[in-house]
C-alpha cells in the first residue's frame, strides 16, 4: 500500500513538472502589448463625449488589439493567450463596427465598450504576468 501511495505521489508530481515545462513561459513583449491596450482603453473611455475623437480611438484600439492577436497567435502552447487576444480584438472590432454603421455612437455605449476592453486586458495582464519566468 505504501508503494502504491509513493508511486502515485511521484507520478502526480512528475505530471506537474511536465505540465510546468510545457507551459508557455513569461513573454515581456506579450505583456507589453496587453499593458499598452489596457492603458489606451483607460484613456479612451474618458474621451467618449467627443464623437469624432472616439471614432478615431476605436480605429486605433482595433489596430493594437489586432497586433496583439497576431503576436499571440503563433506562440507555442499559448492557446489560452491567443483566445484572450482574439476575444479582446473582437470586442474592439464590435466598437469600430458600431462607429462605421453610425458615427454618432452614444457616450455611454462607448464607455461601456472601452471599460470592457480595459477589464479584459487587466485579466489577460494578470494571466500573462503569472506565468513562470
């Protein structure tokens, strides 16, 4: 019985080591991308009362979230990171699409979307920052 318990403990700890080895390592460039997006979203949500500026901000954040998605796409064993990047880009694309359809988007909608991007970027930042260095 002791052997079985010892063997089980060794097998489980060995799986943990292998899992940690295969996990995507901390990437300062990926962290910089998401930090930049978070800072932008925080700034842009304060500018939502100006419709023309907000439309430009929506275009800029789409470009930056798309760059983040493209960067995260081909990092080995980064499926979760890529999914987060893709989700944030889809949120930004939704805001831009709204401005393309109707340039007079309400300030409340604009703030809501930028807050969502900011919150998602913060979650991604925590996830990326928690990776082993």
